[in-house]
C-alpha cells in the first residue's frame, strides 16, 4: 500500500468519525422541534450536546485540511464543483454555532424561539446536503480532461443523490434520538425511544434501497461486506432500542453510520471523484495526490497528534457522561403549563 492509499483510508476515517459524532449532533438539532414539548425540554436536548458539539466539528476541519494537503486536485474539483451546497453547509454551521451560544444570552421568549428555530433548520439542511454531496462523489459527476467540474448545481440534484440526502437525514435523526434516550431521564427519554423507532424504520427502508443501488452501480466485494454490516447493525440498534438498552442502541446506530460511510469509500476506491464523461478523466488516488514528501510529512504529524486529540475528546465525553432532565434546568417548575412556543 502506497502513501496516497494510506491517506485515502485516513481521510475516510476522518469523515466516518465526523458523521458518527456530528450525526447525533444534527439529529438532536432536528429533534428539538418534534420531540421537545416546552422550552425546558428543548434546553435539555441542546444541553446533551452542549459540551461536545464544537469538538465534533474539528473532525470536519481536519478532513477538509487533510484532503487539501494530500489530494489537492480532489479538493479543488470538489470545492469548486460543489460550491453552492458546500457554501450552504458552511453558512448553516456558522449560524448553528452562533445559535447554540446566543440562545441563552437573553431571557425573552421570542429571542430564544428564533435561535431554536435556527438550530432546527441549520441541523436539518447539512444533514441532508452531506448525503447529497457524498452520493454525487460516489456516483460520479461531469469532470473534463482538465479535472474541472463542468456540470451545474441542478445536475447534483439527481434521484440517487436526493435519496442519499434522505438517508443521511433519517439516519442522523435516528442516531440523535438514540443519543437523546441515552442522555436523558423522564418523559423525554421515553419519547426519544419512540422517535428512534419511527426514524429507524424510515432509515431501514431508505438506506436499504440506497446501499443496494450503490452496490449494484459501483460496488465490489469489500463494499458488499460493509453493506451487510450496516444493515445488521441498524436492525440490532432497533432491537436494542425496543428493549431499553440505550447504550447498545447507540453503539449499533453508530456502527451503522461507520459501515455505511465505509461502504461508500470502498465503492469509490481507487477513484476519489469519478467522471461521468470519460473514465480516463476520473480523479484517482494516484493522479490527484500530493508529492511523496508532503504525504510523508503529513503521516509523521498525524502519528504524533492524532492520539492526543482522541484522548482529549474521549476524556470530554467521559466527564459529561451523566444523564440530564428538566429537573436539572434552572427555573423549571413541574407545575408550569406546557409552553407550546
């Protein structure tokens, strides 16, 4: 295995880590509308990810930076061709971060309601658009001989890509519902388990169609193994959720994301962006990579700092491992009428 192959694997691992962690972040954001019945419950959901959401986004920054350094041609074609959806995602992530921080800066109901609305939409849109983007990467797009994307924004909204977006949206919502059940107590925990069942069943239908379509289109033996693991993990997560084993349900919903994203990268390799115009114009791990010296230097840096980042992030999750409920929210009174805002 050459260094450009190693870095393809490492970038795949970074994206898998990002979707595993940010997946339940997005899911919690989407669930703030249908799951929470009042302001205190919305705050409980937001607090489940409050200590970790910004750390989870570090995986995205690292994945983008690693792609830029290891595969500059892939980065250039991807970010120029997918400019509009990636810009929408970036704007959503900026507004989402501001919403988390600013929501509690004032006590006004309208102020908080507006920021909560922002959290919902800026979680839903990226959850959908990441699926659209990665589906197009695997399917292939219009790339010419100069490695430029020559299609339009509307070409990216094809049936396969839209299905991919629905899969990531439903899968992240399921992952978030399982996380909410794992991290909360009381009525919201029970409703989270019911929401996980509904989202999980929808995910099972959508994901099966999408993954089988992917396997039929560009799959291989390795991607088939990942497909089977993803399906079994999803079924296991649903079963664990039904019997109240939230820890196992979360592990298995995460395993579903890991296996599903791994399948996409396994189906993609050795390409990084296939061309639908001519196979010879596809970007591959060899023709899109940086020089050997750059890859060697990156490997040394990654070997030193990656374990430190993993240890610190793992410690953060351990510190904030306890469940929370509305009784932990300052100013909450059980007898207060339900706020439908």
